[in-house]
C-alpha cells in the first residue's frame, strides 16, 4: 500500500515534485510503475553538469519509492548520436586521426587508445556507471544504439515518416528566418546539435528539408557509416527510401520497414521516446527551455505519437570553483568520478539535493571544499541533536540514504580540513598519520586508519591532486638558527610559554587552547579569556605569534592549522625546531 507523504518533508522541492508526479502518473497510467527519465550523451567525459540530469529525477524517484510506489528511472544513453567533434584533452586520442570518424554513431567510433572498452560510447559510459553506483543511483539503462539497430522503434519511425507533414508544420513555426545570425546567449546542449552538423537541415535539428520534401529521419551511410546523407525520396506504401551520401557519394534504396541503420532527428526522437516509454517526469537544461528548443517543440510533437509531455522542470548549470560553465565536448572538465575521488558520495548527493533544480551552484575542487565539509558536518550534528530545520533534515536524509538503505559512511568522520592537513604533512606515511590522528583525542584514540576511511582517503586525494606543490607543507629538517638568534625578548618568552605547556596540552583541543592562549597570557590576561574580554590588539598579537611559529616550523607565513601541525610534527621535533 503506498505511503502518504510525510508532513515534515513537504517544505523541500523533492517532495513537492514527488506529489505532482504521483498524481500525474495515476492520471495517465493508474496502477503502473511511475516512469522518470534522464538522457546522457557519451560524446566525451560525462561531467558534473550532466549529473544534474540524473540526480534531479533520481531524488524524485527515490522519494516516490520511499512512499511505497514502484518506479522506473530510465537513463537513455544517446550512444547512437553522431560523433560531432573530437574533444580536446582526451588521453589516448589523436585529434587528426579521430576527426575521420566525425559523422559516425558514437558506438562506431574507436575508444581512446589503451581503453578496455569496445568503442567511444562505452568508454565514457563506464566511468559514469561506476560513479552512479557509488552514489546509490538505481536506474534502467537503455542504449539507443541497441534500440535503433534492433528495430525496436521501427513502428515509431514509420509513423513519423507517415506524419512528416504534421511534424514539419510544428517545426516550421520555429524555424529561423534568413538573416544575420544572432549570437546565442546560452550554450546549446550536445543533443541540440547532434543532428545539426552535416544534415542539410532547415534548422539545427529539425531534419532534412529539400527538393524531395521534409523527412524527420537520418540514415547512416551504408559505405562510410556517416550521417552526412540526404533522403531523396520516400514511398509511404512500400516504405522504400532512397538516400545519397554527401561525403562519399554512396547511394542506395532500402525498405524502411526492414532498415535499422538510421535514427529520428533529435526534436522528433525525444518526444517519440516520451510516448514510447510513458515518461511522466524528465528535467531539461536551460538550453532546452527557450522557444523553439527541444523540450518546447517536443511538447507539441509528442501528441503525434499518442503521448503526453512529461513534467519537465528546467535545471540550472552546475559550476566548478574557478572554472567556467562546462561542456562535455571539451576534455578536462571535472566528472562525477573526479568529485568522488575527493569527496564522499553523501556530500556530493547533498549538493544536488539542497538546491532547487532552477538554482545554480558550484562544486568546489579548491580550498572551498574544506568549508563545504565543515558546513556538512555542522548539519550532521544538528540532525543528530534534533535542531535542524525540516528542509535541511530532508536534504540530509536524501544525501545519506536511499529507499534501499544508508550509503556506506566513514566510522569516525573527523574534520576534513584536519585530515587534509595530516595527509599533507605525512606525505603518504600511514603510520605517522595514524599516530597524529590518534593524538587528536587521547580519551578516544583512533585504533586504525580504516576508521577514518573513506574520508581520509578523499582528503589525501585532494591534497595530492588539487593543492599546488608550492602550497604543500614541508616541515623543516633543521632549526632556523638565524631567526631564533634574532628574536626579541617578547618572542622568546612566547615560545617558552608554548614549550612549557606542550606536554599538558598534547591533544587537538588542548593545543588549540594553548596556541591561542599564549598571546593572552603574555598580555596579562587569562588563557580562558573570551574575545569580548580582550582588547583588539590581542588578535594582532596572535597573528604575529602564529606567523613566527609557521616560519620556525615550515618556513612560511601560513600553513595547516597550528594545533594539527604541532601534533603532526611531534613533541620532540617541535621542541628542537623552536630552539629548546
């Protein structure tokens, strides 16, 4: 028996869409599984912007499953799309060599050299499939190559060709009139361009419109395999279709009722699939939502196939700290696998769950990741003690678990910034890392580094892959004798106060209290005095003291948090470097 929505979750966007989708699904197909969908083109690395295409319906589907309904989350792999261009920066790919394959289906393009996968599409699909498994995303994958080449869509193709005048009439409303080209304010989606290049289309992805009339179908050439073809004639009665290849000159006549080497153009293909699969919910990017775009036009064409347009929220772009908007046609853009190398799946899920689809957000690969983790850990604590707001509780719940249960998590989730500092300082020496982490809380020492995993491994990966070499921490091997000799009496006294307190304060909390307390004591205040009880100049004195310690320990003005750094260096070495 389906479960009604929980009132505590009605304030979050996922629950609101789930309500709407359940109601619409019962109206369209009562008693049948709810169908939500995503579409991904493996034309290159499938990046974190593409992940929103999956996470939006996943979160809605998962909420519906939690309520006791059956749900199918379809992911259509658009691997029968044409290979449009060679992405830059792909390892194992020579741009000139791979340019020869432009126009072929993605599944007919060789994988990058050294890849274990049979073709280009499978190579880029594989990493995404692994990432979705780690993120707890349950889905039914559909290869469009398999669908088209096995004849699954034959009746839909013949129907589209029979009703090509109706389709043409819809598309004609949006075709751009001849005149100066206007610069698009928004990037065009990969799928929007898929049928455009080399098609001879009247507009980017409408289909062929020439002397023989309009055709919403593009054959792949029987000789060169490319879609640089023009349909020259078609007979509805016999389904005989003739085409000529503009690339190699090959031509042939086939019976479309038996021919499986071609596909519907994108603006027809997408609504056909909505009708075929009974899709009730499928989001689309902002590039699909303008007049004449795929989603808008598809809403009119879907009726020709006897279907209805799905509920389709627009989703905004996902950015990366310090990088521009992403495009999967370019190499070097961060993928979900890249993100999961440096962050736990719960954090990545939370970033997508806490923002409405129409809100843009950024994923941090720089120092900002430490602040994000601090924010996540605070939310985790608030949820645990019952002080979090309902919408935040809902987002947290969607991050840490799915309808199937909780995602694997770190047993001892220590602060990410602390783990990153330890990984930085110890440079891969796990015994040293365990020693330091065990001393963070002597009353509850870490028994094994595995208790801090996988978070520790993520923090170590971030240090090794995203922190420039000149920002890494290298502890001095010998004391800075010249600097120690040049210190005035006040500086010497500050170091003496620190050294005298090391043994009694050797824990993360204890050393935090000690290093902040030394300038207070020197100024005649209690080490426990709060900022409100202290004059402003104490902050200046603390900064000066901290800079001195950094210079003596690592030869720089700044570094990891001092309490963590002191623990990492160890008492004996700290005493030696500070001149004792």
